[in-house]
């Protein structure tokens, strides 16, 4: 069943939200799957325990549905596979919220959708086959009628439960496709008619007039205030005379 409230993908909360067992058990999808598991158990259990009896003139055990062993084998096969599939999909329902990849969730929901739809049809065929063979069974001496009727009835109930599971899986798939659809950016096609892209179109250019700078001239009759080069005023001394002690 689809989750309500909070971010989700394919009918389950996003990874990291934790697992609430009480909420999981109360989900309509979980309840219907448990009912499908019980119905499948009843169908193949009734046939394997009381579905074969010995006729008065033979020691070989024959199917109670008009002595048609194919009908019993078909019902047992469908029931056993449905029983195991319910267990597997219950485990998958628990594991789906921990899947961080939306593509993996999509495959899980698609598997549930495909299997549930197929088993809805197969249970319909099983019900029609068992009901037809039971209607043709005239010799009911020693036949466990309650087991035969329970098998036919729970085959019919299984059509309803697996049909509901198919509807739930289809709703989850449709919702998941809408949730994971994210618009992606598409590069616009280049425009070959304009020399520049529209985002980088050049602005109008206004040239400015250059005005040369004028310099002020000074008169040339100003005396030169530069100092003459350094000259030494020391007078030359004579020969060095050592002091007298």
C-alpha cells in the first residue's frame, strides 16, 4: 500500500527512516499478503492430507476431484509456490525501505506486480478446474466433502487476495514513476544566425576623445642655483717631522 506523509519512493519511505513493525503489520498490503499465505496453506494442505482416497475396487489412491490426479497436482503446485512467494515478498516488503537506490525499488515493485498478476490468473484457472471436476464427481462415498469444498472455496478467495495485491503493486509502480521523474537541464540548440550567444551579447561601445595634457614652461633667465662640486680647502703640508721626546 502506498505510504502517506513524508518523502517516499515506490510506496515506501526513503532510506534512513527506520522500520516500524507495528505500522508494517497494519498496512493493508501486509494484511492481504498474510491472507494469501493462509489461503494457499489451506489449499495444498487439504489436498495433501485428504485429497487422495482409495476406491472400493482399487488399492491405488486417487484424487477426490473426479479421480483426476492432474487437478490435485495443479492445485498443490500453485498453492505451494504461492505459499513460498508470500513469505518471500513479505521479506522483500521489509527490505524495500532500506533500499537507497530507486532503481532497485522499481525492480522489486515490478517483480511483485508481475508475480501477483500471474498468480491471480493461475488461481482463477485452479478454481475453475477444481469446481468443474468436483461437479463431475458422482461417487462421493468416503470422500471428505469438507476438504473438497474448502479447497474450492479458498481457491476462489485466493483470486480476490492476489488481485488486490496486483492492484497495490500497480499503484506503487505508478506512484514511484511519478516520484522519481526529475526534470533534467537540456542545452539549448546553438543559434548560427547571431555572432554571439544571447547571454553574452556585446553592449554598445561609446569611444571617448583623448585630450592631450598641456605643460607650463618656465623662463630661462632664472639663475642656476646648483652648488659647485666639492673642492678641498686644505693646504698642502710639508714633509712629515717626527716629534721630539
